[in-house]
């Protein structure tokens, strides 16, 4: 009998040790060893299964955990709770809830686990459902979970209503209700609530200090900080971080020096403050003085050196790090990429043993930014676990290099797309002058049920502006109103541009006036819109208003206002503005600015002066400059200068026949028929190589695109036939239209 009991005891002890070993292996990530041990065990109890399920959960193998759970000979309450917790760790809430519903019995932990998860996910109606079903209404913890959930979603009044209904409250309840006010910026109500608190501790004071810091009221934060009866290290660090974030470095350092007990967070906060203020040496001195450092300390210092371009110092700090950290290594990698040292970045990336997804994405983004999409694609193919950022980065990279076919291919291969994916594709089409494709993608996005954001609308409206698609733009404006994005500055500016380019300048003005906030881009859009529509005088007046409002113009502003001066012949005013641009605002003129000046002088017949401007350029003139000069030469019949402009223009736009037509007409007007013949021969040579023609028309709120190489449809033949008949009828009429 004693022998049998000894054997049972030994076996129990052995199973217990093996169960403990499985748990330890799971925690350390050695899941294969844990599974091997589990498989070899001849005697398994419920705890063994629970330990293995927990090990699977901790290593993200939730499907394996569920398979084991389903095949357990016996389950207890811990088995169910462990499986539910695993689903929640993987953010698979629906499956967790389905399991919760099937539970034969539940304990307090089961209810808390499920309800807390719903509350943290913001699914408060489901959380409240469980709260109402929970039998023990005197359990304070459940009330606290709901109050915290309402506070996190900004539903302060509902949190207060629930708080007032509580049968029992503890200090946590009071602090959670206070945090509802402080974390949602309701500091006046928070202060009133604080003064009426029945229970209060140092956490209450810290919440008030943090709340005032978040709304930018440092004086009130300091007032409360000084009144804390027994401040803890969190009190000191909260105040220190507030001062540091606000750029009050001296005050932050004074407080730091007064701290009797400094933790690593306070050291990190002070170092970060110095780095943000570009006091790199002071930050380095503090870093050296630190008694203990955590990973944040090292990463902060590496980031600081990277930010100021001292990559050798950053690498030195990284090499001193006592343990390998992929976040620190990625920060170093990012530094090489930002400084365009791609060969070193590549070498460093290859040295990183344990790369995470952020590390891979950083390297791919680096190649994409440099236009080296072949390298980016190589890494993309090698990457085992890709996330949405990876796919979106590839789309953006291809768009930036003009490879929209490849961008579309990547997009179509994506199994899951988010709004950023669609925006990347739409903006890519826009950047590459494919506005029709951008609009088509916008429509397709709506069909897929993806809700557009402010970036989507801004891109869609820009496409409408490029195509002068007024009716489609109006439809999009209606969607903007319904979606609540009207006060978004990017969307507002895109609306101004769209209406202006569609010739509805009054609508553009109304949008501008209705915007709660405007910036230099808003003014530029309105000024350029007036200039584009021939309202040069109004464009100049808008510029003057802009300056009076204290908005500093940029080079785009001057391009807009100079175009306005050019269209109505305000040469003196235009030259004066150009002078102000360089002397008052210290803006270096761009090629586009000089093109406006050449166009303005040329339109006014001052061809010699325009040509002198071109000859005096320190930069190479572009097609727009030579095109403006050629057009002016045609208007004023200056064949000599026209020949020079046409010759230069042919280097930039060798396949653009309209330039040859201008020159040919000038030669014909001057009676130079031999030259006309030669120019027309050149035109024939280029016509075979010219880009396909494209035009569009808007009918019943739909855009229809026509390309020169499109196959002729039966409807097209009929249209041509009707056109031919009408032409014959017109030619036989007595009056010519």
C-alpha cells in the first residue's frame, strides 16, 4: 500500500515538473521543445493540456491551441478561460465570444475577461450587454470596467450616469471617473469633480496634473503639482515630461535636479528634451551619467544622433549596447537611408539577425524612396510575413517612378486592402497624369465598400480639376458634405482648385470664405484660379489681401499672381512683384517664375527684353520658357527670335507638332516658303512617333474618354456619317457660320 502511494506521489510529482517545464518553454518561445515534451508524456492530466494550450497561445499558434482544446479528454474552467484568453490575445474577439457563450459554467474571471475585451475594443454595447447579464451587481470591478470603457470612447456623460448609479465605490472608481474628464480635455468639469471627491489618492492628483499638461495649461498643472501632499515618482515624471514637451528645458532640468529618486523614465524624458532642443552634447552627458539604462535610453540616444546626421556617433552608441535590439538597429538603418547612404544601409540590414516587419518595411521604403524598385522588389519577394504597410509601400514606390502598370499589379495581388492602399493607387495615377484612371479607381473603391477619407477626396477632386469635370466634381462635393470632411484643409483646398479650374470662380470663393482655417495653399489656389480664368486684377488684389492678413507667400503664390499680371498686361506691377519676391521675401526664383516673366514681357510685345531674361538665366531654360517666347514671337511676327525659340523647344519636345505648326505659320506670314516646306517635312517625321491623342467629354455626370488609337465602333461610324452630312449641308447654305 505504502509502495503504491509512493509510486503515485512520484508520478504526480513528475507530471507536475513536466507541466511546469512546458509552461516555461512556452514563455521563452521554445514552442517546438514544449510540444516535443508534451508528445512524449505518457501521463497527462488537465493541467498538462492547459499548459500546452497556454504555450501555443503565447507563441501566436492559436489554431494549434484550439485543435488541442477540442481534443481534450476532460476540460475544466481554466481550459475554457485559457482558450478564450488566447483568442483575445490574437484579437479574434468574435471567436472568443462564441466560446464564451458555449461555456458550461463561468466564473468571475470569465465575465471580466470578455467584458474588459469588449470595452477596450470600443464595443461598448456588447460590454454593457454582459454587464447587465452579470448576476452580482455589487461587484465594483465590473462597474469600473464600464466606466473606463465609456471614458476611453469619450462618452463622458454616460460614464457619469453609470458612476452615479453605483451601489458601492472604491478609490479606483473615483479615479476612473476623474480620468474620463481629464483624458477627454474636460478640465473644468474635472476640477469640479476633483474637489468633490470622497476618496482621493496620489493617482487623483497625478491625473489632474497630466490633464492640464495635455490641454497645454502648464500653470494649472504646476499649481496642482505643488499641492500634491505626497508626490510619487509618477508625479515628478509627469510634470517633468510636460515641461520638456513644451520646450521649457531650463524648468525641466531644474525639476529633474530636485528629484530625490530618479527612475529611468525621468532620465529618458530629460535626455529626449535635450535632443529635441538640439542640445546633443548635454543629452550625451546625461546619458553617460545614467546609473541604469533601458532599451528606450539607448534607442532615444541613437535616434538623437541620427536626427542631427551624426551617424558615426549613432553607430558607436549602438555598438556599445549590451544586447541586440531590433528597434535600435532599425533606427540606425533609418539613419543611413535618410542620409542616402544606401550601400551602408544594405550592408547593415544584412547584418541584422532578427529582423522584424518594421525593419523589412524600412529597408523596402528606403529603396522605394531612392527609385531603386528592382532592389525593393527583391526584398519584397524574400519577405515571408508582409503587412499592409509593405504592400502599400511598393505601390507608392512604383507610382513615384512612373511604373503604374507594376503598381496596379501589386494592388491587384493584395488579398486585403485598406483606404491607404486605394489612396496610394489613386494618388499614383494622379502624379503620373492619369486623371481618368484616378477617377475610375475612386468609383471602384466605392463599389468595394471602402469609405474614402480626406486624402481620397482631395485626390479625387484634383483629378476632376485636371479634367475640368465639373459635374463629377459637384457629385464629389456632395459626398464630402455627407462625410463631414468639408472643414478638412486638404479637401477644402482641392475644392477651391476644382471649381477654379472648371471656370466656377465664384464657387471657389465661397468655399474659401466658408473654410474655418486657411493656409498659404488655400490662398495660392484662389489666386491661381483667378489668374487662370483671366481675372488678373483680382488675383493681384487677393495677393495684397493675403499679405495684409499676415500670410507669407511662397514661390507658388508668385507664379499665380505673375500669371495674372501676364494675362492682362500689368507689366510694371508684375516686375515690381518679382522684385519684392527676391528682395522682401528672399524667395529664389524658379524656372516657372522666369517663364511667367518671359510670358508677361512677350505678351506685351517686349520680345527683346524677354529674350534678354532668357539669356541671363543662371539655370537652364525649360520648355515652358521657350514655348512662351515662341508664342509671343508668333503674336508679334518676330521670325528671327521665333526660329531660335523653336530650335531650343525642339530639344525639349521633339514630338510636339504644335510647336512646328507655330513656326510654320510664322514662316508663311513672312513669305519664307522654302522654310515652310522644310518645317512641314519635320512635322511628318514626328507625327509617326507622337503620343496618342486623348480627349474626354462629360455627358450626364459621366466622363467618356476617347483615344486616337481606339478601334472604331458602329456608333462612331454613324456619328461620322451624320457629321459628313451636316458638313455638306452647311457648305451649301447661303450663310457661313
